[in-house]
């Protein structure tokens, strides 16, 4: 739960509460998807999966909101509609991710399959 909250805090800091839960839901959707590792740790530490693991945001402990968002995601709230990817269009030039089918946009993140 702590690792999930840590990624939520690092990846979705400044997003709405729903946006934070959505980031957690993507991680859990990946755990259940056959193309990804079957543990939260495996998904989070999969090379290149989450840039926050390699930047200064990773050293910040998750706050109470990130912890609550992690719990809500674990309890089944998925505001993404089953997304397994997300990106911030203002911060990525990756054309592959931009061609994925979009499920929803929440805050500055586009969620997709």
C-alpha cells in the first residue's frame, strides 16, 4: 500500500483527488493485465514505466491524501475505465502513447488503453 501511495504522490501531486486515485487504478490495472508484471512492485519498478522512480519526487514521502487514494484504488474505484497507461500531453513527445485509445482525461493526465 505504501509503494502504491508513493507512486501516486510522486506522479499525481497537484492533481485532483480523482486524478490521484486514477493513477493508482492504472497501476492496479497493470497488475491484472497479462502484459505487465503481476505485483505492484513489479509494475512500479518495470524499467521505464514510471519516470518518478528516477527523479526527485521519489524521495518525498506520500501524504495522507495519496495514502487515501491508494486505499480507494485498492478498494476498486477506477475512474479511468480500465486504462493501463496515462500521460501528460504537455510533457511527452512520445507518439506511440498519443495513439492509444483514450478512456478519459482527468486534470492534466490522459488515460488510455
